[in-house]
C-alpha cells in the first residue's frame, strides 16, 4: 500500500510503498482509509516535540484523525462487518485498566495511539481495534468526518467541561477560530448558555463564527484585551477556552480573566506563567484538556447526525501530504484539511 512515513525529524514525509497491515490479535480491524485529517500535532510530531514523550521508533506512519470502511476483521470482532463505514477514536484502548473502566480511553495504561505510538492513517489502510470504532449512518460519507476523530473531540471535551459553568448571563471567550475553534463554538452553542465571544487574527474566520453561534467577535490585535473587557462590563470573561496555547494567548488570557474565572488550555506550545498569589487571590481555575474519550466522540457524531455541528474542511489528494502540512504551518488552512487516499 502507499503510505506517508516519517523517517527523520524536521524532514518531509516520504510517500512510499509499504506492506499492508495484518491482523495479529482477534480484536484487530483493518480499515480502508477514506480520509485522514491533517492536524497541528502532526507538525509537532515531525518537529520532534513528541520524541521523548512517545519514544516511537522511526520510520512510522503518522495521522491520528481517521475514518473509512471496515476492510478485514479479527476472529473475535462481533460488532462490525466488512464494508461498514466508521470513524476511529485515535486510541485503541486495552479496556481493562482503571482509566478504561472509567471511560477515559485516552488515559489507558496500555494505549495504542494511531499516528503517535503506532502507524496511523496517512496511508491506504490502517490497523486498529474494534474498541476504537464507531459505526456511521449509511448517509454519512466517512471522508467528510475524519477530523472529528481528534480536532472534533478535543474541542468537544473542553467545551463539555466548561458548559456547566456557562450559565445564562456569563461570558465565554474562545481563542483561536481555526480547526478546533469553529467546532468549539458550535458545541458551546448546543451545550452551554453563555454569550460567546470569539477571538482570532483572521477576519474571515471571525465573521464565520457569527453564523455558528458567536455573539461577538474580537480581532486579536493590540486592542484585544480592552475590547474584550468592554464586552464583559469591564469585569473580564467568566470562562476562556484557549485553542492556541501560545505564550501570547496564555499571557493575554490571564490578563483578561475575571476573578473566580476558569481558563481551559487546549492548544499547546507555550508556557502559562502566573504568580501563585494571583491564582489564590483571584481564585482562578486553570484546567488542561486533552483529546476526548470514546463516548464523547459518539456524542459528537450524534450532534453531527442531527445537523447541529458542521465541519469546515478542504480535501486534498494524499500525494500532497507535505504540501498540505506546509500550508498548515503557514496558517493558510481554514478549518481542517483532509487527505484522501
């Protein structure tokens, strides 16, 4: 099969022929890939940021936002048949550890994370576990939903944590209206009751959020903090969800947040620097949020099936993987990019 593999950090992927994955465990499932989402985490993997954390041996196939059709099943697979359209939770979990039994797949003690710890979906086929699959309705094209497998459930999980705090009359600021942010706005519209203020540098992205449920938009410029404070009665937002996670967005968020406010950090790459006295005196809550679990992916797909959440995406031929990654690096991808084998 054709695959895009990482051979060296900070070097382009190599598109080459490799052996098809094979079933080695009775619960294994081979998927014919319909679409593979292109994510900023893919850039970070190529840059080597995850090298020490993961320790994954090179070369391997990246790509953790995947959807497709069941191609082959192991002998113990009972819930899926060849040809079923599916979306894949990125984690093939063990199902036995305490985290799995609590439903928190992404904290599994023996996880296999497609595209990070094992081969992923930048390929024609990939291997996963029956536990990772969610069957799609026949009227849903798997190619259209691949980015929900990570970007979607990452945004969903953060908003789901924040939603009980987003009571009527509260103000939530959502920073970064790219691939995650535009999903987050729609989920907050469905799960919360706060007024939504979106922040981004890109005017086109901001304007699009007004149709998705945002009440106000603010350009990320030198006047951003003042403009946000004006929209929050000069008190600051009750909730900030940061989909960017840079040093600048961390610093700005801590300057804007009102007393007793909640700051959810989703994007990463920067460092949150705040004196402990400020945290205590203002009773700030700073909360990290990882990729969502299996149930959260199921819930998000229910919302998608009801037409409550839309995905803004652009499809590209699989052979253009390196070019698409470069466009993402340059900030020229609006919404999400999907590679189609």
